[in-house]
């Protein structure tokens, strides 16, 4: 007696019920998989992007907005800060390194960031072609920015006012592309880098240059010189200057706590779908048991043991669960890849479906466990049924 073949035959005999059970289970597993993959990758990406940046100094306002704009390039800046105050902070003995960031323009949705060579060095960026900028109005493209725009070393472009597409272009101040960076898997992949002087030049429109004390940048990315700085420098910045100090680590954790409520609600919905699928499998197998009482009695008469009949029903439940879990995982990865493509098109933090989370193994185990539990009662009833009365009924 070939139990797997008989189980598949019974499942094929009820295509509508089988499809419904598979769909419920697959949707539940897919929902949990998408949330698992997306949140895991976003958290890893943001942690990597903020690594080595202990403090962000910028204009007063929302500290989270300051971090999102200056570190992750996901929001509008809180404003600009005087260059003189930024330079004074950079000279503080508690500061090991300070990287300037000047924002305001973009190219086809990719942000143009005025900075210095410490910025690509901080992310371990290597050149795939060309060189880093050496003078004003030269630019280096991140890997994603170069791939999407099709520009390479030797090309040129004009920036547009604002941090998204559709802004007024600065046609009189074109940038020369002198280099393209290799992929880093960090925020720098979706940026256009240039010197701070380039950003000033574009926005001065040929007017008389202001004094250094009147120039502005958007933010300063600070690395502490000692553990003492963590306790004293943020308070010092907030209390003694027009600047605001924000911690990327703290603000990132706060952001994920805020997002966590919605994520947990969606994850709970996924688990509800999985358990609903288990209930549906239980009902389907129970109904099938009533319809197959005569078939099972004949199998007993032909020599099938109680244990084999029980195994037959359990195998059906496990087969449904395994198929639903695999379908759900495949659907979850496909949806995550689609989400990543949509985010990449908006120049946001990308995610990929071509990755595997260790927790997915537990999802498969959960699905198999639910399938087994759903089949347990019908399987036990099938094994305990009396043969003679059923055969007598015909």
C-alpha cells in the first residue's frame, strides 16, 4: 500500500478544498516572511549606515528628522547651520572626526551630497571607475545612482533644486562626473557625491561669495574621540550653540520601536491566517473522513492496520502543510523582491527577496506542526472506526 500516492489521490479528488487550504496557509506564511525579511534587512542596513557615526549636529528641530536626513538620506533636513559653528565643533578635543554634509539638490531623485573624501572612506567605498573629485563641480556617483542614470566617468549632468524629482534645474552649473564607486551595500550607493564648495557654488548663482562665517552646511557627522564625549558632548552642543545634537543609534532604535507596533499587528494577522488554515485543514479532513468511511473500512478488510490508516490521514495533513509552507515562502520572497524594486525606484532603502532568514526554518516547522495537529483527531478516529458496521451500511 503506497500511502503517499493514496494521500495525493485523495487531495486531488477535492481540488477546491485543497486549493483553499493551500491559499490560506500560503498567505499567512507569506505575510510573516515579508515582514521578517523586510524588517531584518532594513534594521541591518540602517545599523550599517549609522556605524561609526556617534552624533549628528544640525539645525534645531526633530532629532529623528535630522538623523533620517543626514545619515540615511530618507527625509528633508531640519535646516542649515553656520559653517563657523560647525568648524568650531569639529575642533573640539572630544571630536575625533567630523564629516560635513551639505544637501539641497538632487539628480533624477538621487541626492547630491556635498562633503569631503572622509565620507566615502568612512563607508569603505572603492572606485569602480575614474577618481574622486579634486575641484569644484566634479561629482562621483554611487553604484546604484550610476546604474539607474546610465552615467559614468566623463559624463555630465545638472542638479535640480530639492531632494526629489521635479525641481528646477540649475542648468548654468553642470557637474562633471569624474568617478563611479563600486557597490558597498550602504547608503552611499544611492548618492551623488561632490565637494561642499560645489553645493555653495550652485546656490550662489555667480553672486559675490559670502564670508566664511556666513556660509552654511546641513549637518556634521561626528565620531567621538573618547567614551567621555558620549556623556558630555551632546549636552554641550545643545546648551551652548545654535546646533542640535542627535544620536543615530538612539533615534534608529526609537524609529524601530514606533514601527514595531504596526509590524507586530501585521505579523499577528499572518499567524491568524496560518491557524485559520490549520482549522480549515481539520474541517476538511474531518469531512473527508465521513465521506471515506467505506473506503477506509475496505482498506482495513484488505489488511491495512489501524496504524497505517492513521498514518494515511496524518500524511495528508503534513502534505498540505508542507505544500502551503513552501508556496508561502516562495510567495513571501517574491513579494519582498517586488517591494525592494518599488523602494529602489523611489531611491529608498532597498530590500531583496534573494536572501534567507534563519527564522524561516521555524515557519516551516510551525506549518508542519499545525498540519499535524489538524490531522491528529481525524486520523485517530479513522484508526478506531469499526469495520463490520461500516461495510454492513454499504
